[in-house]
C-alpha cells in the first residue's frame, strides 16, 4: 500500500494518470510532450507507477507504451479515480 500511495502522491505521476486513465496506450514521447518532462524524468515516473502495479507497459520497437493496469484491484482503481476527480474539482474551484 505504501508504494501505491507514494506513487500517486507525486504531481507529475498524477498528471500522467490523468492521461492514462482514458483506457488507451500512450508512449513515453506523448507523455513527455504533454507534461513537459524529459525522457529520463518521465521514464523514472513511469517506473514508479509500474512498480506500484498501477500501469503496465509494452515495448513497441524503440517505444515503450503504457496503459492502466487492467488487473489493478477495483478498490485501488477507485482510489485513483477519486483522487483524479478531486484534483479536477479543486482546479475548477481555484480558477
């Protein structure tokens, strides 16, 4: 549980989860562009999400593509969805 909570605590990783939670695959290059992150930084963040079991990856030639882990327990998926929704509500209230 600690790895899971630590993984979703980081703002860059939560931003990546906003993108990945659309049930599609996304390559590191796409995440880098959308989050204005370097390749090494993005790879490090994705590794943390993968080690926590939140995402899975697939190598496609020179690219690595990530998606939400379909085997993630529903309870943990619900936590992520609640965090992402709360973050969106907070952004609306601040704006």
